[in-house]
C-alpha cells in the first residue's frame, strides 16, 4: 500500500476482483489487500474509518484474520466473501457472524453498487450509534461524577466551620461540577442606611490569576447578580455579550477590559435558606465541558485553560440546562450551610461575650485584681502560639489547634470563677488584721495606756494624800513617776510594733517570735475592764493573724481562698461543653497544682498528672499575680525579680522549667501589659 492511513476505503483481494464491480464508485478509495497483519503498520485505519473488505475463500487471508487485524481498531468494517456454493456450505457459525454477504457468482454493476452502498450505510449507522452511545456513556459518567460531587459538597459543607473556607469550598466545588473557568460568590447583608445590599465576597479564575477586592452592589436589578438576588430566578446565559435590549439584564464588561478576560457563558443561581430567603448568589462563568474534546474527564474546570481569544470562542460552551436544577440544589445546601455557620458563629460569639461579661462582673467586685482573668487568658494564648512555633526541643511535636487555643482561653477566663462563692472581705484583706480588727486592737492599746496612766495617777494621789496626812514629803513618788514613764513608753512601743507586725511583708524575723516578745512586755502591765474583770490585750484570733509569716491570710482564710478552685470546677463542669472544649473543667481545676506535689486542691505530682494547658496557666497566673499593679496586700514586683522568682520555682520543680524557659525566650510578658483589661477605680 502507498499510504499510512486509510479511511472510507474498499479493501479487495486479487481473488475477489472478478466478483465485484468497483469501477463506478470513485468516491471510495480502493486498496489492494494482501496481508491483514500489515494493516496496523503500512495501512492502519484512522479513527472513525469505514472499511469494506472484499475477499475470496481461496485467499490466504481469512475472515478471522481480518477481525484480528481490525477488531481492536476504532474503525467500522464489513466483509463480503466470495467463493463457490460449496465454499458457502463449509462456512461455520463464527465466519457467518463476521460476514455481511457471500457472493457465489460475479455481481453486476447494480448489485455491486447496492452491496457497497448497503455496507457503507450500515457502517455509517453503526458509527453514529457508537458515537451516540459513547456520548451517552460520557454524559452518564459525568452525571454520576456530579452526584458524587454533590454528596462531597454536602459532607464538606456540613463539617466546615470557617466562614471564608466555606465560601471557597462552595465556589470550587460548583466550578468543578459545571466545568466553569471562573466564578464569584455574593452575600446579602444589611447596609447601614439603605437596607439590604450584595457584597462581592470571593472570586476565583482557573485560567488567570486575577486580583479581586470586596465591594458592594446595590440590591436591585441593575446587575446580573443583583437581578438574581432580587427575583430569585436562575439565569443561564450562553453569551453575555449577545444579550439583547429585551433581555431583563445587561452585562458590565469593564472587568473584562481591565484584565483582558472574556466572560461568555454564565450561570447565576440564588442561594436560598430554609425559610426561602435569598442570602447570596453563586455566579459561574465560562463552562468548558465538551470543549474541543471527545471525552470528558470531569476535571475540565482545572485542565482546560483559556489563554487566547480563540480559546474563548472554541473552548467555552453554554452551561448545560441540567446544571440549573443541580446547581440550585447545591446553592440550597450552601445557603443552609452558611446560615448554620452564621448561627453557630453567633452562638459562639454570644457565649464568649457572656463568659467575658460574667468574668468582668465578678472581677468588678475587687478593682485591685480586675482584668486578671483576661490577662491570664491572653498570656495562655501567646504561650500556645509560641509552642506552635517550636520546631525542635520538647515542644517540637506539640501543636495547638484553633479549637485547642480557644479551649485554654475559656479555661483561663473561667479559672477564678469560683471566687464568687468566697467572702469578698478575704480578697480585699490588705493586712493581717481586717481594718476593724486593727482599729479594735489600737483602741485596746490606747485603753491600756489610759488605764495605766490612770492607775499611776491614783497611786501618785494616794502618796500625796498620805504625805499630807503625815505632814511630810511624799515617799517614793519619784520612783513611781519613773515607772509610769517607763510603762507608758513601753505601751506606745508595743503599739507601734503591733501596727508594724500587721503589715503582710516577708521578713527574716519570725512573726511568732516577735509576737512572743511583745506579749512578754505587756503581760506585766495589768489591764481591766471598768467592772474590774481582766481585759486581755490580744485575743487568740489576733495572735493567730499577727503570727502570719507570709501574706495577710491565716490558715482558715487561705483554705477558703483555695476552695475557689473546687467551686470553679463544680460550676464549669455543669456547662454542656462541646467535645472540642471538654477539657476546660480539668484545666481550670488544676492550674494551682505544682509539679512537686505542693499545689492544691489535690496535691498532684508530676507532669503526667497535670495537663500541659494547666501548667501553662499556672505560669500565666503566677506571673500576673507577681507583676500586676499594686494589690491590697503587696506592691507590684519588678520584672527582673518576677522572672527570678519563677525561675527559682522551676528549679525547685514547682513550675514546668521548659515552659518558663519558653516564656522568657519568646518574651511573652512583653505582649501582655500589666494594666491590660484593668477597670477604672
């Protein structure tokens, strides 16, 4: 054969030449057939070829060989076999299946014409049917893929919590289903003064990296998206540049001109929520399905790129009508997902604001510590972000998700909630004795002074009266006056020492030893009530409080303060937290536990017993307590000393040493101002 490819041809063997007259059909190419094994090479049939094979039973080529040579090719063929009646009787069923017609005698021009035309007519019909079937199968495959994509959309929309990612997912999956090259999402929102408006929220184009910025459209029929949002009608436009004056919408081509793009076909669908309100619009542009391709992959949106003006003419087609209902279903799912997302976000925001308002209300009881819980929460978040930045060391494999960071934030905000059950006076106790108790003690000391002064005056009067009766000078009056001065000075000194001892400062002196010395000094000084009964200057309660070595709280008061953790846990545990926040009660309950077991309320020991979040909160809580602006019972500790104290606690295995090191290395304390969230006094 002389050519490499054969199409619409008659292949005839030498043995069959005398049985058929092919001279009258010049439009069909006639080729001599010698060896069917040569067909795939020297004379391979092209795609969609129609081949009529005319052969003789005496040829070396058999119908089975023809089938083997042509059966695998994308071609239609028919066989006319020539031979004797005896040859015909010897054909088996497999040969009869392969043969269209058997000639036992030469055919005239008319019969030859009929047979040849019949053969090509049958092949053309088979070829059309084959193409239709292939197109039908491709459509079914595409529809099946669309259904699978629809299920995927439903799943992804139901699980996505981030609003921006949700919109991106809606648009990307919509474009994949329809083969769209570009698309945008508009969201209906309430305007400040002019009612509802459309916000251009997100856009994406596969063929070009086009910039986009959010903007607002009026909620009217002057734009295509606005028309769909107002009327609720889906628009399927084959070519937006061919819209007529009678059409209800017009196309603004300014974007195309600026960015050298060509919007052509467009499918615009309203998004309706569960109460049939339109909350947005999906706009899909330039469908590329079936574009210059005989086979669909379902990925035309990604695979077919529009680069030249010719591409927009050749590769862009109208959106299939079947996508209108399908995309309306997608848009409805998207609308419900967006509404659910909005409601979930609103509930989360309302709950978060409620928690913050509750904490603020509790902290307003004590202005000196206001803002503490908020600062601790911010400190914990910054610590979590720092841990997420670690690529080596003990925290290299620790990563806090967004929900985990929100979990520790809520736990920190609520960590002191139980203080609402504690007597406020204990929180505001600035000295070892409450103000009224100190005032009462000072009054007793003043009474003791006056009582002693009076007792000495009475003794002096008695000495003077005795001297007058004797008519001589008073005996011992100078010594009495000296003792009076000494005792009164001692009382004033004890009073000053008691006032100083009431201060909650940390000293090297043991307050109990100092108090014992004071008691030894005043026990020799008698003091009685007006009725004559003994008046003790210091009660057992006053002795206990004045013996406090650190801070201003006695053991019972400190125990009551520490009980706030249990109250917090009991309260927070009653809140029906979602699964991602289930650890909040445990974190809040364990933030006062120390690694060496000296913490409270349970005296837990070791990192395995105390969650990482609680260890983070312990550091945040202690740092703020040390560095916060003046509290009633102490002054703010300078930064250098604060860090030194915390490092010492880490060395003593009270605080997590790795977390303290991380805090200092990332300068977390510089990100949280000590007066942040403080309420005005």
